[in-house]
């Protein structure tokens, strides 16, 4: 693999003019949008998939899990590959895999074909996602301009997750379930063409080869953990189908850390975890992600299962929240200039906490304005405010040759936090409803989820205030 990906000798190649920074940011954000959109857009199509491909309940679960497990498992490997073999190259490889797998999934005639395509989609996304953030941070010098670029990346990523329900509802209602996958093909092709034409290559591997033992261990460990988390909803937390993969995944991650401590050229230098900015921001992102990721899922369920909205109406109901996360992400750099990233991250978390606390008062007869729109706007405004400074801090303390790895770590923290949070919250909701499916019972279960999220965000805000570095405002924003 290392020989195949070795960069050609460009000593005598004519120098290329660097593309404008805004163009690099636009292309990177387009790739990030596709990755995040695909996590949520498929959920709306699951009922149609059941009839279209005759999938049972377990098969539907694996439509989601095949993507998320591959995505989480290969993320650190994808980030390090960008450092060693080139960020542009990995961007093109990841987006190419993602686009081709989307085509295969959209044309699938059997359930197994769709599941295989979703796994390859997740692999492509794991290679692509770290490169998107690395390209942004490499194209824009540290300071106010980079903070604004990261804010755009954060807004586009969060907007992709927010838009998933709406886009999926439109495509399923107007066309068919196949188009939630096929829509990626023309968009991916356009972004691929633009990236091949305009992006310039960068890497900082210094001739090092990939740490294969570390790559195998961390990929197997994270994928096994993700699999164990995915089993909790169907099997419960105490079943062997859950406990065994969770314990095996943790053991593999511990073994990975032991191997990395002795490796001459480790996949992840453990010194990175001793950087306060990297460690604290990733832990904060894990905690906030565990609450924030659940918001879209349970708000959509509340709108449809309790208030009786159609999938399209539920998607439209969350449009104000989608706009709020973009607004929060774009306002964050200005606040960071005045107060510093730590204060903005805490402020955003507290705003989101207020939204979660409000949403925890939901009832079976709630009205749109007070039961969905206002608390949803608060939750996502806070998410946008907090996400930009956390991503900025997580990528500011590492050396340039570790940029791809740090970007992979950021995405891994957020993805694993979201996956674990959703599994825990689904268990909490199910325990409260105790099998009842009346609107009143479901509303109580969903309300308890948001009460739990409020507590998680309170812990996150305290941790951010105590642990995030007090970086001078002028440096970050």
C-alpha cells in the first residue's frame, strides 16, 4: 500500500499557483457536507427500504450500522494516511469511494448489496472526513481567518446533519428511497472534478511509512467498539452480544496504546494526548457530541410519533434549527476575538443546555412554536457556538505533520461520542416507556432523554471551563 501511494517525483514539475483559500475551503466543506448528510439522510428512508428490499428489523439496523462502524473504525487511519501520502490524494480517494458506493447502494437489488455499499461508503467517509478539516487548516494561516474558515466547516458539517431529515423526506416523497443515495453521485462527481483541478497536494510524512500494527489495532478496536455500541438497542447493555465486543474493543484500544508507546514511527504519537488543547478539546467534543447528536434523532421521532407529522413536515419543522447552527458557527469567530475560545465554547454549551432543559418539558399535545422551534433553535445555536472553538483548539496545538491525524481524532471523538450517546439515550427512552407506544408514554421517554442531555451538557460546560486552555483571544480569533 505504501508503495502504491508513494508520491511521484515532482522536482522538475512546473510550480502551480496556489488556489484561493476560499475555493479550498468550499471544496473541503462540500466533502464534509456529504459525509455528515449521509449519516442522517438514510434514516427517513428506512420504512421505504423495508418494503423495497424486503429487509427485516435487523437488516434495517445494519443499513445504519454498516456505515457508522466503518466510518468510526477507519477514521484515525484515514487521517494519518493524509499526512503520509497527501491530503489531496486522500480527499480524492475517499470521495471517489464514497461516490461509487453511493451509486452501488442506490442501484442495489438485494439487501446484502445495499449493506456492502454502505460499509464502503463508511470507509470512503473515514478517508475523506479528516482531509476536509486538514485542507481547511492548511490553506488558511492561524488567526482570525482560520477561525472563520473552521466556523464555515463546522456550520456546513452541522448543517449537513440538520438537513438530512428534510432532504431525505423530500427525496423519498418525490422520488424513491434510492435517491437518498443516488443524490450523492452527481454532487460527488462535481466536487471530485473541482478538487482534482484546483486543490494542491500537501503532505508532511517526511518519508515515513504507515505504522501497520498500530493501524490494524486502532481500526479493529474502534470498529469493534462501534459494533458493540450498535448492539445495545437490540440486545441491551448486559447481553453477551454487547458486552463481548465492547470489552474486546477496549482491549484492542489499550493494546494499540501500548504498541504506540514503543513504536519508532507511531500512527498516533502519544505526546499528542499530553497537549492540553488537543486532549481537553477532544474530550469536550466527545461529551457534547454524545448529547447533541441525539437531538435530531429524538426531535424527529417526537414530531412524527407523538405530534403526527409526516417525514417531510418533520424535516421542515427543523429548518429553523438548521439555520440556527449555521448562525452560531458564523458568530463564534467574532466572539472568540473578544473573549477567547474557551469562553465561547462554554457559552455555546450553556445556550444548548437551556434548549435541552426546555425540550425536556415536552408533552404529547405540544405546539410547534414552544415544543419544537424555540428549544430546537437554542440547542443548535449553542452547538454552532461551541463547535467552532472546540475544533479550533483541537487543531491548534499540533505540529503540521500531525494535522491529518489530529483532524481524524476530532472526527473520531465526535462520531464515537454521538454513537455512544445515541445508544445510551435510546436505552433510557425505552426504559421509561416500558414498551408502551401511546403518544403520552413516548413523550415521557423522549423528555427523559433531553433531561439526561441537560445533565451531560452541564458536566461538559464545567469541564470546558476548568480544562480548556486560556488561549489569548487574539491568537484564535
